[in-house]
C-alpha cells in the first residue's frame, strides 16, 4: 500500500431508532479526524413481509410490531434488503459492521446482508470489526456477525457492545415506552423505568474503540510500517 494513500473505512449498519447510527457517526468522526476516508452505508429493510413494521416512528403498536419479529428471528429468515451502491463502488481497507440485537440475535437486515454475495465481495481478505447495540443481549448477535463475516473470508480484528440501562423487565418497559411515544419517560405502566437508548458514556466508549482501531490501522499501514516491509 502507498504510505501516502488514505486508509478507506466502510461502516455497514442497520438502524431504526437511530441508536446504531449514533455509534457509527461517532466512530466515523474519529476515524475521519485520524485521516481515514470513511463511508457510511445504511442497509434498507424493504421486505414486504416486515418493512411496514419499521416505516414510521414512533410505532403505533410497539408490542405487536416487536413480538411479530420473533418468528423470523427464531427461524433465521432472510429478508429483502437494499444495499447502498457505495458498498461495492470501491475496495475498503477496513470494514466495521454495526448490528442491533433483535430477540437475542442478529437482526434480519444485517444477517441478510452477511448472507449475500455482495458481503462476500466486500469482506473477502479484509479486516473487520463488530459493534453490537442492544437492550440486553449481545453475545449471540456478536458471535453470529463474527462467524458469518469470517466465513465470507473476512479477518476479524476486534469487537465492542453497548447495552441499555436497567434489568430484563424494566429495560424492556423503557424501550417499549420510547418506541410507542418517541419520548423519554420516568414511569411506564405505573413502573419506574431507567433511561433507554445510548447514554453519553456509551459514545465515549465508541470514541475510545475507534481510536484503538485507528492506532492499529495506522500502525500497520503508516510510513514506518511501510518502510519496514519495503
């Protein structure tokens, strides 16, 4: 690689409530400031069976919409998606896959992307990292993304996860309250609830993670590294 060439970074993500997008934008900002060329590619979920559930925010019927996604998650259903052209317009030095958790596992849009021929072309022989954004459960989502990307020929480097505040029940109440209203409440259904979604300390962790990736990338591809192998 030419030592004067900027490193190219691709973020692939899906985001309905824009929480995953917050993480992506935070990390992308760090990498841009460190001298990388960064492309953000949001996957669109256009499957006629499910897309109407996510066409507006707040959700008119959050419980119906959320619980209705259990079957496709349980049976690992592949859905129709739209992948931005920027994903394949060039090769990237590094790819970060940002994946929200849906019902314990990887959401349908990101899993569908990782099972596509396009993902294979993008990831083959490339280093990648994984970021999981979730209410509670992150391990299975992260393992799934890592496994699918590795099976496509990607080279895993690192991962990070971000979990919302509160225990199992109260975090679910907080999320449903927000999905159905678009506002943050202190109580829902008579129960005191914690804040939902990402907090400032999550974004600080995202910045630290992105800086760590930049340190690794520039350490491998910077002028000193190029001189060592040249």
